[in-house]
C-alpha cells in the first residue's frame, strides 16, 4: 500500500495511546494506560513507513472501505471482512490468507473471480475442498489425501477417482444420477480411452432392477449407422467371444437369453461369417447348444430351433414363404487328384433314450404342411447339376441302422396304427409293408402311367418274388409243425390267383389201406388243406395241380377233392363230394387241370385223398396247386 494510500478509518479497541516513537517513519499503538512510554507485550498495531508494512496483531474491525492498492503481499490471520474489499491492482500481486476465511455477500454472487486461474491447495498438502448444497453437506467434495472426488450424497471417502451418489428419498434425489447433453453434432459425446488389461472397462451392477431396463438405447434417427457396433481386430488365436450374453440362473424358466424384434428391414438377424485359417478346422456359422439338465416327470417340448413365418397380408402377386432355406456351396479351388468334397445343405442328429417304463420318440426331422390350396408339400427335395465325377445323384438319401423298424414310415392321417413302411437292411434287402391295425384293408395300389419294368439280378435265377395275402389256413388234421401248407392269394388284372405249396413228406402225414380216404395226420379230424371263399379266393372257375416232388412211402396215388364238410378226419372217406383231380400215381413235373363242377366250390373245403390202398407215412411229396377266381 503506498504511503498516500487511502486506508479509511480503523477503530482499535482498548485504552491505546498514540505515541510517536522509534524511527522517524513509524507509528505504533501500544496497549496499556495513557500515557504509555513502555511497550507492554507485542505491538498491536504497527505501521513501518520505511518498509511500507502494516502489522496488526489481534482483532481488526473495519467498517467502510479498505483499498490496498500496491501491496505485493497481504497476510490475513482469522479475519472477518464486511463491506467491499479490494486487494492489489496488478495481476502479479500475491495475496495470502492464513487461517479461516468466511465470505458473506449478496445471494449471487458471493464470490466472483474476474480473471486468472483459481488454485486451491497449491502446496499439495492433504487439504480437502468441500461445497455444500441446500441438503447435502458434501455435494462437491475433493478428498486431497485420497486424490479422489465425490459428488452428491456420499459423505465418506470417494470409492473411485470420481464417485457420483444420489439418495433414495431426500437431498440429491428425484433426478437422473448423471446426464450428458451433447449438442456438438460431429464430436463424441462420451469418450473412454482405457488401458485396462485384466479389469472390466465398464462394470454395471443393477441387481435391484426388476421391470425396467438396465441399458436402453434409442436411435430413432439412424440411416446407415448402427445403434451398437462392437469391433474386435485382435489376432490372438485363443478362444473368445466378441459378445457374450449369459443368463445363468436355472430357475428363471421364462427368461429369454436374447430377443431381437425387427419391424422393418429385410433381415431380422444377419450373420456374415468369414474364415481365413488354412489348417484343418470345423467351422460353424451358427451353433446352438440346448441342454435340459434337470430330471422331470411332466410333458416337455424342447426345440433347438423354432421358426415361424407368417405372410397373411398378400392380396396379389407370386408370394413365397419359406420356413428355412439352406444353400451350401463347396468347390475345390483347383483340381485335386485326392480331394473329396461333401456338401450338405441340412444335417440333423436326434438321440433319445428312456428308462424301463418310458417311451422314446425321436425325430431327425419333422415337417408339417397345412392348408395348401394348390400344393401342400411337407418335404420337397431336388438334386441337380451333378458333376462328371458323380457316381449317382439322389433327391433324398436315407441311412438308418440295420435292424431298425423302418427307413421310411408313413402313418394314416386318421389312425396312427395304420401305416406304410419301407425297410432296407443288409445287402440292400428292402421290404415294403402296409398295416391295417384292425382289419385287412391296407391295400397297396400303384397307378402307373406307363409300363412296369422289373429287372432282377439274383445270384442264380434273378427271380422276382411277390408274396400276397394268404388263403384260409389248413385244418387241425393237416397243420403239424413239420407240415408245410403255404398259401398265397394275389389279384392281377382283375383275376384272383390262389397258390398253395404243400409238402407232405416230413413224417406227419399218413395214408390208410382204404382207397378214397383222406390223407392227413393220423386219425385227426379237420384234415382239410384250405377252404374256398368268395371274399378271399373269388369265384374259382379253374385251376391246376403240379407234382414238384414224387410222394413216397405213403400211397403215391394222390387226389384232390372238395367237400362242404370241414370235419372229415384222416382215414375217413373223403370223395363223397366232388373229385376235382384224379391223376393216378404221380410223376415228377406232372400237371393236371382242376375240373370245377357246376355250381362251383364256393365255401367248400379242399382235401387230399388217395386212390390206392398203400398205408404208410409219407417221407416225400410236394405239390403246387393254383386256383383262378374272379370277384367284381
């Protein structure tokens, strides 16, 4: 402060006396009673003109204005200032305050810094900085010792370099905890540059959230940008996930791990997978691993992939809806003598096991087509464009374990127990079966728009064998376990053909010593070989019998008869009805026509009788009988 500076006036309490003493440029105020010629303690008020220094020890009450215009250093200790105070008039002035300082002024502003920087705790000591709000004592708190800052409701040491805390019901509450408003359209709103190695860059713990969203992003102005974009350009070969979503509580059975809703655009989810590694690898564009881990005794449906495609709003045009489309292309980049390419559009594996009392149903693939007006196709397969090296080209290829119930199984839409089945086993042996669970109406009808060509390449004869329905079984007097009576009934071109293969030479069939008796099991009734019915055999109008093996040790004169009685026993007269064939003693390969009498043989029983009197047990003798009938 210059010697001519304006100080205003100062009021010094006590019984001081002004004494001009000391050097000629000093004014001192001493305590004690007037007149005071001796110093009593330290000077309370001393102004040194030589050093331009004013020293005040004790309290100084100032009412009015103090202008210190030229002091380079002003030191205050426990000072209360009221009114307007100005320190210095140069930007290089330094003002130091030691002790506590309180500033009381108008509502706004209580303290104004017109220019220059403001530094607190310049000496770097553990001196905290705290700003109170209306309800919070530590609305802004700089913990100098912890080198950390907290904002809001916390009164403890900050738990991070910057900690922001609000309150649930009072003080710093009822507002978002943090809000960033970025209006600079070409700058990043939040820029995080992290050098983390083994700690999370962003760690969110929101375990109290129930019906709200932990993270919600609204990007209604998007054109060609992305709401979220994650990039990983690291060349490290260790297994990792660029994005991982884990819902790990098994009890949350209604939780969905990932849900994507797309109301616009042509793609709901698009996966563009590229693989550059040249070594042996198993590469998957999409892998789904679904495991049901808990034991249950209720009904469950587990779907690895459940796709529902709806298009119900089309009014015109050619519209196609495809539930799943797979296109697989596999080329060798260059000709390879030993390379093998196997391209599979869809591959499915299903495994099912049950306990002692369960029932396991496993579908490798299940397809259902409904409500097609023009075409209703559950499965459509097309194979084309086979290269010159292809051995064969197939639309559908099915491989099942040998001994499986069926390779192809087709059920009736009205009764699951009525079905059609194709089974292929060792050596390519194939069986086609139809089953009517409660009747014999499982007919196999083939409508051919051209010729039927069947080529057999058997090891010896290349035979074609067709096994049809069976005729009425033989009676109890002709059905011993070692007696063969095989019957076949087929309908070809409207004609019903009944074939009987009879082997009497296994040691159970006997002949008696009376001509005209029935051949059969010794003295056993119902010794017929079959019964003729219209439903099975049609109206029989002709037939033939051939000897495939000459009968021996029994009577060789074997006849064929028809009788309305089905109870005739062996050794009883059997030619009282109609004798259809009387050929005498048979020779190998002999064939005789069957003479059908007037009135036919409908509902009659067929018997073998003998014309001679040789009694014995047959050890040889085979015949084939063919009957031709019609039913229309």
